[in-house]
C-alpha cells in the first residue's frame, strides 16, 4: 500500500513539473513566429481575490490557472516519462 501511495505522489510531481516546464516553454515560444501557436491558451479562476476579514484574522483566497498548448504537451510528456520509468 505504501508503494502505491508513493507512486501517486511521484505521478503528481511529474504532472506538475510537466505543466510548469511546458508553460514556461509556451511563454518563451510566443515570441517565435512559427511557434506562437504553443502560447495559445486560456486563463480561468478568481479574477478578484476573496477576502474573509474576522478582525482578528484576515484570510485572502485567490486562484488563477493559465493553461496553454505547451503546458498540455508538457503534461502529456511527463505522464509518458512516468510510465516508462516507474
């Protein structure tokens, strides 16, 4: 059971790293004419942060996702690499 839990966490780390690296490459590719299609994407989430003020404690919650084609490709490659090595 412990090895299956570890494999799930490793998969999550692979997916997140694929998203981050892919998103970075997508932003870098946006300045290249023949690669600018990789930067096409969508932003979604909370545009304005939600603030909960309890006078003693103030909590601010905001979440924004920026998904582009390159991050989806990066996530796919990360899953393929995970399946090959694990």
